[in-house]
């Protein structure tokens, strides 16, 4: 479901980030990461004294010297790295690097210096950190002995005499004086080296053109996959440089939810055993992010890709029952022809939608009946075996299915449980039609039925639980309505189940003015986390709305449209 891979270069000219595939002007995809650039030791002085330079980088392995770059290889839970770029770069370094004798440090408020540091650190495979709290501790943890600095150092309060390094001490890497170190490196007195040396007294400080004499660069890439949100490249340049220096896989996930798109899911599934990092607070807390990553790795996808119903797609459905045309357009033809008709109908909507439009069936599973029947509930339940061929054919064709319930004197939960096996399919959702929910002593066509929010909540609780326990993608739960009285206490609806995508479906028919009046009335005081749906009637509407009119005049454009 993802597009062909393509590498995308960013404005900085040195970073390559995998991005989602572009669909109708929205997104792009590509598999490469800048960290996959071959590391080189072309700089002078990059070999260990007395060691002949060989081809390729100085490798870090189980037998490598401990002063080479060592990457973290231990398994770890998915982790969100929030905060500023400086804070996130520190956290990314801790997550990806076990040790490094060399590091780069840049001034966080100097874009030019930061860009130069990024390019160099990625090329050499060493961490890039920004001046700020925690810098000295991280350099110490990494075992850094040489630091290249970029830009002017931040102001720092004078060091107390008890902590001031002894300028003549052989343990001071900047021994003698910071000015002497600067002079030895060939830098002028105004390049900031003196200030950096005072800020980082325990390491040897070098200017950007200084020669490194410490080995660097790990041979094997980090076993990590890194996700960034839509603004990640702009907000976290240093953090991304750390990830790319470790040669982690980097992917842009605009929704900051790995379940949302096929492209992100494919990226994570391509190498399942890697640690996953989410850069930026948009990914939520660690628990939420961990659950979402696990779902992306294990849960089946919906028709059209991804595991969340909306806003990644819209749906257009044929409504009815397989028995025949009396109950709607679905029954006017057989299974194969219905798949073709729904697919063609969805394609007519696509030019008017930025989101993919997925074909769907809304199948009446229990039919309101004028006869009480043997169970006395005035509802005829369709056998699961009769519906199964439609469900299977729809799944193979990429058609979503919603099972519609008209329970009569039964209740919605009891009827929903009859179709639990079908609802365990990843492409099957549920619709509740209160028009056909009867109270004690009531009969169909004598009044408009109604249901309480409490009864609907029992269904949503059960359906969410079924979805969660069976590791299924998010399910669509539709509530049909055309009068407020059809759902009592609507504000008490439970709409917070992350396993469900709830839709209020406006069922009114008539002329455009009547339909729009119903639409506006139903949207008034709509509970949060409920999207709107719309029904077009072939016979009862005067006229039937065209796809263009449905998506452009009905505002906001409905997420689920059905045809009866």
C-alpha cells in the first residue's frame, strides 16, 4: 500500500530522511538515510599513531579497542525523546552511543555553525551535542577526549577557584592555557576557542578545521529506527544528526502516530528487531508510543492502508441487504457486481477529496420486521453464513464493511454479539440504527424508535474490548440519526475509546434544504471525537446529491457516505 521508495534530500544539502510517499500532492517516501553515507577517514590525523590506515572506517566490534566509537546494541523499549533540540540531542546520544572518543559541540543559536557541525558529525559518525545543561556529563559518559567546537561559546559564570583546572597540570587537556591551545591549533584569538576551553576543561578543544588524532566511526549501523514528525527536520537538526551519525534509520511520520499510515508501518516492519525512537512530544508519552509501535508491527491494516480509520481515508458505501433491492442499492446486484459498483462510486468521489476514498458496504445484518417472529423481537437476524461470502469478497477487494443493526425489541449489544466472529475481521465495523429500536409494546412504522446513550455505551465498551483483545485495527462505529430524540442523553455517549472511530450518520432525506437543516441540527452540540456521515437516497432525495456536491456543499465534508 506504500508507494515506490524514493530518497529525498533536504534543504540543508547533507541530510537524507525517509519520508512518506506523496499521494496527490501531500506526502513522499524514500528508504535512504543520511547515516547510510559511507564513513571516511580522509581527514588528516584520523588514524591511531603507529597504525597503518586501512580501507573503510575504523570499525567498532566485539574485539575493537575500547576507545573506538561504540554504539548501544542492547534491546530497549520504544522511547519518546521530547524537549529542546539540545535536550533531545543529549537523550539521543545516550540512547544510541555507548562511547565515543570524539564529539562535536555547537552553539545552539548559530544556524550556520550548527549546519557545519551536522555535516561533519554525520560524515565521521560521531555524536553532535549542543552547549547547555548536561553537556559535560554526557562527554564524560562517552569517554570523549577531543571535541570540535562550532560557533561562539555561551556565556558561563566564572569558575570557582576550587573547581578551576590547573593550567599547568598534565591532566588538563587544554594544558598551559586555552589561548595556547588555540594558538597551537592555528586559530585566532577571536574564534571562541578560549571560551570553549574554559567551558570544557576536561577535554581537548579543537576548532572546526582542527586535526583529530583519536579514532572514530563505528562499522555497523545502530540497531535503531527513528521517527520524526512533520516539523522534526526544522525543530531537531542536532538530534537528527546524532541519529544519522549512528546510522540509524530515520523516517518522517507527519501524524506522529506510527499506526496512521502504511508508509510508516512498512518502514517499521522492514526491520522489526530495531529499537524505535520518536523525536518530539507529538509522539506522546513512552507508554502510548510503545503501544502504538507494537500495534504498527503486529496489527493488520485497513483497506486503504494504516490502522486508524480516519482521517487517513474517507468511505463511500452501498447500503442494503444481499436478499434483494427492496432494502437498498447493495441488493440490486450480486457480490462481484456490488464490489465493482462500490469501487466505481468511490472513484467518483476521489477528485473532490484530499484523502483517499475507500469503497465500502453497509450491510443490514438484522432487519426490522412487521412480524414479531419466534423470539418476539420484531427483528429478522441474517445468518452469519449468509453474510460471510460478502465479508470475504469485500476484504479481498479492499472494501470496508459495516454491519447495520435494526434490533426491534431486542437490544443492540445482544444483536452485536451474534456477529462477533464477523466483527473479528479487520475490515468489518458496526452501525446502530435507533430508528428501528422499539420499546415495550411498540411496533415498527407506528413511531420513530430511540435508544439511550447508556445502551450505546455498552456496545462501544464491548466492541472496543473485542478490538483490543484480538489485536485489530480501529473499527468504525456508526450511529444513525435524523431526529435528536432518537438518541437520548447524547452528551453522555462514551466517545473516548481509541479502538473505535465513531461516526454520527445523518439519515434525513428530502430536498437539499431539508437535508441541510437536518445536518445542521445534528451537528449542534455534537460530542467530541465523533465525525459526521451522510446518506444519499436514490429515490427519496430530490435531487440526489452528486459526489461533488456531497463533498463541497456539505460542510464539513462527511467522512462516511452511504447510498440507499
